[in-house]
């Protein structure tokens, strides 16, 4: 039997023979084909030269309203060139790209080229780098292509990204690709709801826990599950819910792969023994995915478009807007399930890797949902034992304690032994730059470096899970200077009111940019004062994660900051102009967790 997560959160069981027969039916496949671009057809032989893409020196993309079909149900959407996801844009390093975007909507739109290094006025963020593409008008993006790798593009206007306005972008290297492979597939992850994005946001503002149907229950307490009674009382007194892992989840979302729902069984073909490259893009609005292929190991070869030293893993977490390229080498003549389980485990996207169409592998059940812990509340140092992966840079800054230097933790002396947790969760003295405002519900009292951790719920899965600290850049970093200054940025919010901000100030209330001088080297500490994961994206730049890898530090454009944790990167302000800097959870950004980074020429006043 197959177990498929429905939009309302229920599990449907489907007889496997009936499912496979339906998936193999030519009529069903033909009916689905019209909804998808060539690269995302229901059964894909992989990318190849004769496959239709939009490429070359002059590309046209048309944005328009349309419908989309997910697991047999039709919804309103916004597509590009008539499909959802949009067409695969394929460029080559060293060329000059010219992309004409026609907006056929009755509203403003835009396209942001996520992760690309380009002139700021081509970045595609209305109100920051250009005025937007007005209704029924055209805008021409033109820029040199100075990099290679796997990227994507999407709307930066309103909430359009939620309803299909996105697509993949591949840039082939100018010279030989250091990654050898026989076949490649693009896998674009997304989340879909039949509710309008405006309705979702309205429900979150009225009741941020509206979509959470995984709360602790009395029955669970009586059965000895989840937190003890004492813990539940303590958390309740602090008005915190340990099951609040994802704001919008499987209770309303269907999770998609290349626009296909779990029932659709999108299939990627392979020949046994081939090296298959999977270019994985998290183009969702709000969903953090945990990726695994039961029975088949993966080797990570690229992160956010840049090559890394090949790293074998069994599972990895991918934040919204991140990309990872992996190599798999399926040797057997059998099918494998590609599983993208959301981090609160309320649902999954799934696809099939198979040597022939019509095959399906067993779909594992959803794993037990994680609960937030003391670390997620920003009290990581209280867990005791130190951090075996504590980087020297973070130890020097006091962000973590090496395991060998960690003293024993006296919980009674700290006030949370028999007497409960008495630490202030809103002590502004530990974050003096944060605005004292009702929008700031908590300040992490003892945040810790968590870049050596795999993510909530993945600590004890029994196999190798990627952490940021595992990544090593394949090539030496282009700038290895020490930072000349350090900047703390707090990720703040009020989860009860669905208010999100940087340093307690939301974008609509503060228009002064964060200033940088061209060429300066700055260390940025992202301090998560909330109990939610935040994938933070900086436009127009790459940054080096501070993970103890020296001149081979992994370079990224988006980084997950775990709850109650710190993520640190070194940043070279090498791109003049104004750039967006924001949480890539769409509704968090829409609620205010966004700022502008301004890079000014040397000699110009900040």
C-alpha cells in the first residue's frame, strides 16, 4: 500500500497495483503533459540537447494568469510561458544574457534571478533595485553571466511566488565541468495550497497557529508521549508551543516536485550504473525539506550553485531558496523513492527514480514530528557538554564552547531544576540594538552556533545527515582577508502576532539601509531570537560560512539559521548598489523581515 498525504493532513492508502497502472496509463500522462514544461513532464528521460529550453542570447518570458492541476485538482495560478513551473532557462558562463519579460497580468510583477551576480538594477526587486514591471508592460533584463551552477528565478512582487511564479535556471561552466555525470534531472520543490496566499497570510495574522494540527494532546500525555506534564506547564507559562515548527504545513499544503503532487508519481529515468546528477531547488514559499532516497546514497557536489568537495550523505535539509546538486549512482534495475519530507513532518513531496516508466518504490511513512527544545529557545549553553563541532572563530566570540572545555551544568543553580526555568526570555540587555517593541516576543538568552547540527528532528535518524560544517569549497575562496569589523543582526519576531523583523524593526517602518563600503570585509552574526527556522538570503553577493574551513569555507547566498542559534558568515561588499536582504519564508518577509543592504563607493559617506 502507498501512503499519500492529502491537503487536509489525512493519509490516504492506495493499492500499489492500481497506483502503478494509473501512473503508466498513456491517457493520464497525456492529460498531464500540457500543464508542464518539457523538463518537468510526468516521465523525464533527463535534460538533453534536444529538450526544449529557453536559452541563447535573447530570451522571452511571458508572465500570465492560468490554472494548474495538482493531484487531479485545478487551482488558480501564475505561470511563465504557459507552464508551472516556468521554463528551464539555460545560460553559459561568459555569455551576455538578454531576457525580455512581458507582464500580461493586471498587476505589477517582477523576476528576481536568485543567486546571480549582476548589476543591482537588474536584480529584480521592486522598490529596491528597480520600479517593477507594471501591468501589461515589458522589461528587458540584460547582464553578463559571470558564474556557473544551479539557480532559479521567481517573482519578488507581493505573494506571487506562492502560486507558481518561478522556474529553474542552469548556467553551464565556460570550461569543463569538474562534476562528471551521465544524465541530469532538475528537481524543483514547492508547496501549493488551494487557499489564496492572501487568505493564508490573513489567517496567520489572526491566529499564527491556525495551520498547526500537530499540537500535544491530553491523550498523548496519558500515553507518555512528547513532553512531561512539568515541561508542558513550564512551556505554557512562557506561552510557547514546542510543536510550532512550521507556520504553514501539510494541513493546507500539497508538496510538489516539478509541479506534480504525490499522487502524480513524477518519474526520473536512469540507466543502471549511470552517474545521475540531480539539481535540487527549494522553490517553496514556506517549507523546509529533508531530502533522502531510501536505499540509495547521495554525494553532494554543489551548494547554492558553487562546487564543493564531494561529500557522501544519506540525508540533508534544504531551506527555502537553497539549491544542492547531488550525484547518485543507482546500480540495480529497480525503482527508488525520492522523498522530500517537510521539517515538521506534516507531509512530503515524492517522486520516483526508475529505469522504466510506470515503476514505483515503497513510500516510507512520515516520521514522528520533532518538538522544540531548550536549544530552540536560545538556551543552547544550558544543554551541557559543549559542542564537539565548535569552530575556533565561534569559541573566540563566545558563541559556543568546545566539548573539552565545557564545565558541568548545574541546572538547580541556574534556576530550572526543581523550580522551573526562570531565565528571562526578553532581556534586552543581551541585545541592546534590538528595538524594545511588542513585536519582539523573545530574546535568546544564550544562543549557540548551530551550523554543526543537521536540523530539528534529524539528530538521531541513524544515518549520515549533512551539516554546514561538513561543506568544503572545491576552490580557494576569492577573498581570504580577515574581517575589519563585525556586525550582529538579530532575527526577531512575535509568534503570537505573526510579526517578523530584523533587530525589532520591520521593513515598512525603517527605510534606512544597512551601510557597507565597497571592498570592505565584514563578519555578520545572524542571531535567531525566535523558535522558528529562518533561511536568510543576501542578494547580489556570496558569503563564506564561518565553520572552521579557512580559505575553503563554503560560499553561499542563503543560509538556514536554526531556532535559538547563530549563523556567522564573512562578507565582502564587492557589488555596488542597493540589495535586498531578507528571510526567504515568504510570509515572514511579507510581514517585515527584510532590509536593504547598501554598498557605496569608497570615499562616499555611509
